[in-house]
C-alpha cells in the first residue's frame, strides 16, 4: 500500500498555469490507478505571488514546499515586473525555492524524438538519436556567491559584483550525482569548467578527477572547457552522455542542449536535494522553458515538458519507474502519431492547443500497450 503523497503545485506566471493544469491531469490519472495516492495543494510564486502578497517567494509558499513530498513548478517571470527592485524580481521565487530546499542537483535530460528530428535547426544526422543529460550544480557558484551587489563609487561610477565560488564538498556532491546518473546510462561523464581561467574551475577539475579515481573507476571521465563544450554541443552533440557542470555554465549549456531537440517545450528537469536517513529527498520538477509571456493565456503552449517532468517526479521521488515509463511512452506515441502544438509543428501542419495535447497524452496512457501502433 502506498501512503498519501503531498504534491505542491506552483504554477507561477505566464504559461505556467496552463501547462501545470495538463500535467496535473496526468498526475491524477496515475493517482487513480494507484487508488488515490496523491493529495494536491497549490500556492503562488514569482510574479503571481508579487501580485497577491507583495513578494515573489512568500513564507507560506516556502513552508508548503518544505512540507511537500514533491513540488511541480511551472514558470516565473513576466515583462510586467521587469522594473521591480532586484530582490523582488519573480526569479527570486525559483532561486529562493532552490536555495531553501537545498536543491543542489539539477538533472536536465535532452532527448531528440525520432518524429521531431525535422524540428531541430541542426542537420538530422547530427541530432538523430541524441540522448544526453546535463547535471547542473544548482545552489552554488556565481548565482549565490558573496559578496554581491551594486556599489556606488560616486561621480556617476558604479561597480557590480558577483562571486564565483565553490567548495570541495559542493563539487564532490554534484559530481557524485553525475557519476550515479552515468552508471544508469552509457557510463560517460564530461565535466565542463573554465579551469584555464578560474581558480574555482581548477578546483572543480581537481576534485572531480580525484573522486572519479577513488570511487568511480568504471566511469569514463573527460573534461572540456565550457566554451569548447558549447561548440561541441552544436558540432557533435552525440559525443556526450552526461555533462557535469556548475550553475552558470549549466544554465547556458542546458538551454543550448534543449534547442538541439527542436523545442524548449519538450524538456523536463528535476532539482534534487540531499537524501535524508529515510531516503527522502526534497525535489522540484519543472519544465526548463520559461514563462513565455508572448503566448501566455492563449492556451497554445506545449505542456509536454511539464508532463515529462511529472514522469521524472515519479521516477526520482517515488521510484515508480513503471508509471514513469508509461508516461514517457505515451508522449512518444502521441508525437509519433503526429499530434503537434504550434511550437513543434512544421508549416501547414494541423495543430492542437495545450488541452488538446493533454487529452492526447491521457488517451495514450489509457490505451493498452497492444493497442498502440
Ligand atoms: C533556468 C532559468 C533560471 C536560471 C532563471 C529563471 C532564474 O533560466 O532554470 O535555467 O537561471 O537558473
Ligand atoms: Mg536557464
């Protein structure tokens, strides 16, 4: 028997509410199959929280996230809040969530679906069969380093400061995640840094190398400077299995990897904390695309990245690999059958809206495997 799992939904801004609604329907379908295992609550974050509570990461949301078994997050950010003071920006919502829940490990798979090879801007032979994972450090580096701020030097001169900083233990714990993920795949890790320019990058390389030698002799470890990795990602992305990198390079490389697949609308992610004595780890699941204010409210956003994030939740938080596989398969079946939201359609191809895509996935989930083509 499964104990009830408390799922916190944080739809956020822009297309967030539309895509989270479809992902919730998928979670509800899983829940029904398992005898009503999920309990859902919803809270505000980002701009939506600014509107309602005057701050992007209200204490009530923080407490709800700390108490949840897993969090499903939509997106934050909207041009309406572009000029609010820095500490009130909608992005503070997601950054606070990551920091306060200790979500140091961000796992971002980038997979090219066969039926969408044409949607990529890269040549089909370069990306067909692409399947890589970026493991990005998420609570350290320049995103959170101190000192930081904008200083007034007088006479119209100002100084902006951020600090890129990593400790050995921060590097080792994220490297372990990458090595463990690689063990479930092709056993290759490419660690990306700027060891040629930054001391923190040199430390990164030394710690990763030492850990691999001591504990992961079965993993093939290579290193690339982050700029070279970025070049290789468009030149020969299939050379990668697991990419291990820091917070800032991971932000950039994961957008780039996502674009290779044809649409940002397809890529899920998991942000994971440290496992406690009982094996529980806090986790937030989110699509890697943003709030897409240009299409928000139109009901045409692609919900697949959020639906695939649900599959990651079932896998990483609950160990329900079979349910996760069923969702992954349903998405593949839907794409193979030609169902398209506008972002992944070729010119002239008929499209469905956000709800239509949700319906298609639910229908594929309910169809028995032998009924699938
Ligand atoms: C991401 C996003 C965030 C980041 C923003 C919204 C703060 O770009 O998850 O990649 O920079 O980490
Ligand atoms: Mg990003």
